[in-house]
């Protein structure tokens, strides 16, 4: 069990992990599921493992490249609860502003044809921006 704790701490010193992510990494090294659960519970009790902190850091690190939809999907994939996700997303800032900044960096000029408009919309959708943020961005670009 001490060996499992050391492995967990080594992972956590590199970067924060969600509980589910750390569980998956340590499962191969654990003697039993109970031992692994006990180590993870102890780390959470000591505030060394926190899904809330992980979600907050992940959102802060990736918000300048992705929209709320993509951030939400990535966090769910890592096993973070919906409550922790919704608490962390406001830290990303205004989705519309982030969408405009990414659009301006990638394209910089309004679409001249329907095909180009569709291409720009697909790019922003892939990045996880809401339909409303994309519409506002492209509408604002057309008006300038």
C-alpha cells in the first residue's frame, strides 16, 4: 500500500489528476481494488487529490483554445463530475470573447462565400464553441 501511495504522489507531483484518471493509472499496480480505493480516499482527505482543483486548472489551461462544450466533454471524459465542471467553467471567461479571439487569429476576415462561412463555422464548432457564440462572432465580423 505504501508503494501505491508513492506512485500516486509521483503522478500528482507532475500535474493534477482527476480521481478517475489516477485510479486508471494505478490500477495495474494495486494488489486489490480496496487498497487502491483506500489510497485515493486518503489523498482526497489530505487535499492532495481534488477533482474540483483539477477541473479548475484544466479549464484555465485550455480555455484560450477551446469553447465550453469541448472543455465540458474533456472533463467528463476524465471522470470529473458535472457539478465540478459547472463550477470550473466560469473561470474560462466569456465564451463569445474567446470565440472572437480564436476566429480573429485563425481567419481575420469575414467569409466571402457560403463555403468559406461553413468552413469557419465548422472550425469553431470543432473547438467546442456554442452555436450562439459562433453566430455572434461571424455576425460581428460581417458588420465590420
